[in-house]
């Protein structure tokens, strides 16, 4: 198992290089330049050219990519707009994104999986119908619309919660977390319900009941364990997405996380910022996939035996 994990981690190196290269080429061939996006509109062309020359944007593609990789290897990648090390800015923003993402993930996992299990146990009941209706409703509504409605009601009409920033302590996290949770629960609850219903229809469940096994043990020991593979996949990919930073939520609620930093970099044509943020996000997703394989091996002995070879 250790060799497999090490091999997967080594595979991440060329994959992240490809991500960096793709983002660099996309940003290079989009119109505009840093001076046009950062300097005032009244700036003279000579001033803009001098700015682009100073930040290194006037170099050819190979030199710019080489300079970025050199700075990345030495841990000193400079932003076009501030001329400061990007990793220092990421060190301030990354904990915020992680905090919001982990809180949203924990709440979504507990509520979503619990609702899915109860819906499967009480199939076609009033609870199952209610959960299905709300799941379909919130799955059909974009997250930015949910965020705007929450802001309109709780911040504008009621004045109960702040609509931007994190200066108000725990109250500042309520609306962003509610947006992320309401967007994650529908899919998680429906997938858990489907997986549980499929597991509970198998022969080993009927055999366990016929042998007199308690219903709670049948559900939690046999059905849930065998239904956990697709649920676990959705949970870990959702964890990677939330920890990677929700650009929409961070932008709407003005949360100074990685998502907002990356979007600002795109608007300013700040190529090093966009490339570094993409590198961090890709690392999070790839690490989540490795963690998913490890969890598969722990749950399913057949998968674990294959990894040991």
C-alpha cells in the first residue's frame, strides 16, 4: 500500500506540470496585458510598456514560463500587481478557505448522509417525499441565486447577519456556509438513498434478517458499509471542491480566500497568481483522489489486496 501511495504521489508531479502549462498558455493567448488592467485608463502607452517590462510580461513565452518555474522551485513567485511573493499571500488566504470548506463539508456530510439513510429506511413515507422535494428544488437552483436570496432576506430585510467579509466573527460564516451546505446536501442525500436502497435489496441483507439479525445491525453494519463506496466518492470529491475554494461563494460574500484571489488575478491578467492558485487547487484535488483510493482499500478487502501486490 505504501508503494502504491508513493507511486501516485510521484504521478502528481507531471500532472501538476501539465496543469501549470495549460493555465499559462490559456492566460498567454487571452487578450490584454497586466498594465492595461492594473494602471489607470489615462496611463500613457510608454508607462504601460515600462510596467510590462518591469514585471517581465514583455519577455517571450519561453522566458516567462522559465522565470515562473524558476521562482516556483525557489519558493519566490512575484505578483505582477504588488511585486510581492505570492506564497505569502496564499499563506494568509489558504486557512480561510480551508476553514470555510471543512465546516461546510462536515455539516453537509452529516445532514446529507443522515437524510439519505432515513429516506431509504422509510421509503415512500412522508419524510422520504419531503426530502425528495427539497433535494430536487435546491439541486435545480444555482448556488449564486441561493446566496443572493439569503443575503436579501437575512442581511437586507432582517438585518440579522452580515452580507460580506469575516469581521463579524462566527456570524460572518453563517450565510456562506448555508449556501455551500444547501448546494451540497441534495446530491449527497439522493445518492445515499439510492446506494442504500440498492444495498438493502441484496441477498445478504435478506439472509441477515432471516438469521434474526437486529434491524439496526442490518442497516449500519451490512447495508451502510456496502453502500458507502459511491457515497464516499462523492464526499471526498466534494471535500476537495469545498477545500479548494468556492469561487462563486467567496466572490459573492467577499471572503478573502483562494477563490477570490484567483478571480482577481484573472481580472488583472496576473498570470503568476492564476498559475499558482491553479497549482494549489490541482494539488488538493489530486491528493483527494489518492485519499479516496486509500479509503477504498480500507473498506473493500479485495481492493486492498490488489494494492498490496
